[in-house]
C-alpha cells in the first residue's frame, strides 16, 4: 500500500510543483495519524496545498477560516432547543470531517484555539458532558502567517506540541513559478484533481505502519535527541515525551513510504527539525542573540551519537 502514499504525493504535485519534500511530510503525517502546522508568508500556496490533499482523498473536508470573532461552538458544535421536537438537539461543528483546514489559525482567539486541543489529541469533542467521536481517519492542517502580528494570537505551547510537523513551502524556483504564471499548475489546476485514495485505504495504511519496527539502539537514539534538546543552554523548555512518540510514529511512516519494515537513524535525522523545532522554547537572551529553534535541533543531532547497529526487534 506504500504506492498509495506516492500516488497522493504525485497527485498534489500537479498543483504544488518543486516542493516534493514538503508535500511528502504532509502525506507522511496523514499516514502517521499526525497534524501539520504550515507556516509561511502569504501567497506561497499553503491553502492550495491543503485543498490539493483534500481533493486527492475521498474524504469529507471542512474549512475553518479563523477570525477573532469565530466561536468554539462553530468548530465543535453546540446543543440547541428544537421547538418542533420539544427537546435539545446537537448540531455538529466543522470539526466533524476527516480533513480539516484551519486557515490562519493564529487569528482565532485563545478560547477558540483551545477548542481544538481535545480533538487533536483524542479524536473526540465533549459538549455539555457528552463525548462524540469525530470521523476516522482525522487530520488537522493549520496555516499561519509568520510576518503579520496585528490581530493574531500566538499558539500556546500545549497546542504547538500537538502538531506532528511544522513545515513551510517557500518560494518556488524560477522555472516552477513561470509554470504557475502560465496557468499550467497552481490554484487553477485544482479542479482537475481526482481522488486517488479512500478513507479505507488510509486506515489500512495507518494499521500497517504499526508493524514497522524500531531497534532498541534507534529507540535510544531518539531518546538521546529528545533529552539532548532539554540540556541545551539556549533552551527553557525542550522536547516533550509526546514529541518522542510522534517522532517514532512519523519515522515508521517514513520507513513504510520508502518500502522498509524497520526504522533507520536516517529516518530520525530527516524528520527531526520538522518534528521537534516548533516544540522548543528558547530563553529570552538566546532570542536576542538570534538563536533559532532549528539551530538547537541541528546542534543536538551533531552531538548525539548515531547508533551503528540497526537490528529490528
């Protein structure tokens, strides 16, 4: 079934050109039951990429255009009194879809942002004491603009830690941008995309990925990286245990995508920055010095001994 993931990537690339690695990370997160935060400047194609992913899957899709006045009930749903039936009736929110786009998530108020915490971690929402499961598979992709701060609310650490990856798209290459201007790719091509995978396909892949093994040596390597981020002198808060769990799960998806049934250190190194950097909280003086979260991860990888033995369990 790993070919299914590559079909999805190839399908998205008919719209988002020259950014295969970024597209692959989004698809790997889907396979690993993760969520993705896409941070980049306006006009790069963040929303277009998510729409292309949605159209590549035979999924239900919901879009939340985040604004300061959007309410938690718009996302999770609410109970209302039905006069005809004479009873309370639950109205589902936008979160009851397989794939959710939270566009410009940092424009939503902290109260509204927090309404996503439960569903991101547990795949459910609780309204008036009643818990309801969202459809499975479920994935949240959120976008945010890093250069506009007016009218925005930075995501709290608890929410950032729930995203498996934080990725960016970046400017296209000269040749790729010419194709975009020529109308051969980009938003204009979205209508031509057809679904290449069903919900059942993704659920089967998610189950198969669980069989990808990790040796004790590589597992120790992950733990050494996670604990190493906490010891960095520039860091106030290092990677959490959840970060280690999600890094391994993402590495399982990567190995599966590459046609292996075991994880190797290269998988961990490939994913480390995307999976860990956004979870690092820097000391104020480190920020003044211009230290970046990505730099902390690179330094940790350099100082962490790479295992030689890659035997599977």
